[in-house]
C-alpha cells in the first residue's frame, strides 16, 4: 500500500499446560513460553509498529509472592525493547541466585515474567497519542486474585459513548472515555459481581475464607461474564483477557470482522490474530490451526480445561477483506492464493487499457506487499499469450517456418522492477512546496527498464488517498518516458470510513470521495450533497437501530468507471507527460477472490453493525460542516 495507513493490532495468548519443569527437561529451558511469545509477536509485527506489550501470570503462587508481570514499550523497536528488558531481569536474577538455574519452579518463584499464562500485543494506534498509557495489555488490579484483569485486543468500538454511559449507570466513575477502558471496566464490573456472588454462596455452604479462593476459581463462569459484558458492544474485535488466578479467554465479534486462530496439543494452547504465526512458531500444519467462530470465545480455565462457547449469536459473516488484500502476512496458504487471484481478475481491464498490446507493455508493482497480486496478474498475461500463440501456430499449420515460430514464441510479458522504495523520509521542512520536493524522492527508479512510448502497468494493493501517487510515484515514473502509466489497485475504490480498527475515519481523505465531489460540481448536482447532509442530521439522535447509510446516495449518480477516470485526472501532476489511467478491482471480483471474507463496508458502505452506519453519517456531517475531526 503506497499510502501510509495505520491498521490492525495483533494479539497472542499462550497457555502452557504442563509444569515449567516439563519444558526445561524437554526443550532445555524454563523460558519456553517467553521465547515462544517473542516469536509470536515478531511474526505479527506487521500488524503493529507503534508499540508492544507483554503480560504473564504465574499459577498457584503463595500469598505475598508476585504472580503478575507486565512490560510495555513505545520505542522504535518495541518488541525488541520489551524482551531486552525481560532478558535483563532474567539474567540479573540468575546472576544473583545461580542455584536456581537448574530448578524451574524456583525460577518461576524468583524471576518475573516466567509463568504458565502469557499475553502479547502489537499495537497500531487508530486514535489518540502514541503514549505508553495507550499500549496494551491493560491491567485492572485488585487485592482479590480473582478480580485482577488483564486485557488486550485488536478492536474498535463504534458506541464508546453508550458503553461509557452504561458504566456510569452501574455506579462506576471511569477515568477516561476510550473504548479500551470502557471494555475493560465492563468486563471488570461483571467479574467483580460474579466473584462476590460465588463468595457469598461459599460462605453459606460453611467454607472458611481461606478455602474460598480455589472454589471461586473452579466455579467462576467466564462465559457468563463475557455474555453480560459484551451484550451492547458494537464493533469489530478479537478480545483477549487473563484473570489473576489463571483463567483466560479470547472473544471474537459476532460478525467475525477481526480475525482469531487457535491451536492446542497436550503441551500448549495458543491463540493469535494470524494463522501462519502459529504454524511457523510451533511447526504445525495448516489444518491443525482452527479459526475461532464469530461470536464465540475460547476459554481456558485455571485447571487447563479448554472450551469454545457461543457468547453472542453469530451474525452474517463479514470478515474483513482488507486482511486478505493487505493487512495479514501473505504467507498464509489461503491468503497467498487469494492475492494471486486478485491480480488475475484485474487482467481483462488491463488488457483493454493497453489495447491488447502486451509486446509494448512493461509490468511491475509498488510497493513490495503488492508482489503476490503482481504474480497473479503476470501469470494471467502468460495464459493469455499462450492462447494467442496457440491460435497463431495452428492458423499457419504446416506452412509455419522456424522464423515464424521464433517470432511467435519470443513474445512474453515484460517484467521489470521499475521502482524501489528508499528510506522513509522524515522531513524537517514544513512548507508544502519544499516537502513535496523531498517526498518525490521516496522512490528510486530503474533507469532503462522502460522504453520510450511503452505502456507501464503498476499494481498496488490499494489506492486510499492517492497522496504518494501524486507527489512521488507518478512523477518519478514519468521520468522513464512511458506513453501511458496504468496504475492498478487490487482493491476496489475505498469510499467509506472504517470504524472497526483501521485508521480510515474521514471521508475527505479518500480520493474516491474527492473525485465524486468533483463530479457533483461539474454536473451541477451539489444539491444532492445538501440533501444527504439533512438526512444524516435527522438520524443523529435517533435510537432506532435501523440507521440508514445515506452517504451511498453521494456515489449513486456515477459509475465506478466515471469515478476512476476522475481519480486519474486528480492524481495526475500538471507537468506529467504520460497519460495516466487508474484501474480498480470490482466488488464482484473481490468477492470471487476472497469468498470467505466478505466484509467490504469501506468499498460498498454495507456496514455489518448499526454503529457503522452512524459513523459514516457522522463523517459526512463533519465533512459538510468543515470539521476536521474523526467520526468515532
């Protein structure tokens, strides 16, 4: 994705099912869980670069012994910073007490971070400052072991205000109105309530206070707590949590918007945002890693019992398609094939754009994450040429000469690495004119890779704002003197904000929105914009769950091709010599390529929750009123 866009967080939860001595004997270290968590977080580093956090819980510790540890970082390399801190603490403890080196239980007792239950998080901030206070996991502390709660998630809630008011009605006084705090406090409230009720029942049965703790751990129903807490959540989420005594859970939203995968054997239970991370770190097969069903939670009790329970009734599956296009690592078996299919399905449009002239067309990609789609596009070009070659050879029959044959067979797709991304520029100049000159040098080009008057086809994951294209990529590609530059997006036009975790909050940021606005101005149809605003305003305070996305009407007068053509005009620098054409994936082809991930609201405006429609209407109101602020 040539446009910088912040997006998904990543989670990893590990539960060791054997005593630490088992791992020391089998794998040579009691730090097996910590080492695996480091790998899990690094393998999901693509999901979060703003910060990282780690927390652990030790089971069956005596009163007065530390059983919870947490470390977080917002350094430039946050994962490495976290585990450097952990490593320093481990080494310091071992140097001070060398006698514990061969005893895993003593290491557990005296060294922080070594526990049976571990939670890791890599963060991409979608709101607020990138401060240490914003980094997961979040901790809710209490002297009662069972009431300690550690939470981390990949999520965004659309109805934070409602959830905040719910907490106030419960008698709480939240310290701030953020979705993370409100979610944690909501779970915490029902956790407190459940523990209090169980304790009261235990006392009635005649048990002493000292006997209460293990009984509470045994009887606590995490699923019941989650059902009450998540009842009014509106958003996309994969929520992970650990309770102080050792229970743990991961809950996925009912529409399956945010991803979650799990694996279990006799040694370990692991849950993560991406399947390949589990496959690689634990060396297991694709089919051994299962997807957590929407609306379900995987719950691990302190005693090691694992259950998957329905918490909220699953809705129509709307798993995020951007996961397949861009966010997740392309090493996933299905995602790799889907990305190739996305490139393949674009080829008919490309063929039309180059007037079937493959001989004088160069194919390439920007950035590197678009490489897999590029493979699919080129393979389809080869298939097309093979068909044409077969027709030519058969048409000549026995009269074909060796020279004719060579001439036919020598035609193949011309593949070049035309652009290389240089180091990310951090300019010290604030004036736009000076900044543009610096930004224009983000990419280097391979001089001589394109002949004069060639077509140049460049595939990108998606075109969101178009800023990098206009200020840098198109200008520098024009130096190669192609006749025509065709920029191909493996994703459809992004028209609507995302409110479930991706940092796409303002309509006017989208080049597709700006293109449609220009078309309204040219067609003297700005009255449509006024009417949409009035309809959005009328729905602001309605309590009706059937909120309508009126912003769809903004795009209705124009075809996707008309908007794409206008995008090409808007993104073409005035001093460009080459003709510029923008091609987008169609919605139909997206669904064909990614049949299991049909979440497409940023393309179609079909939000899976009522909160999504409220957010998009608020975004339009903000645009119309000139408010440069987020819609959620």
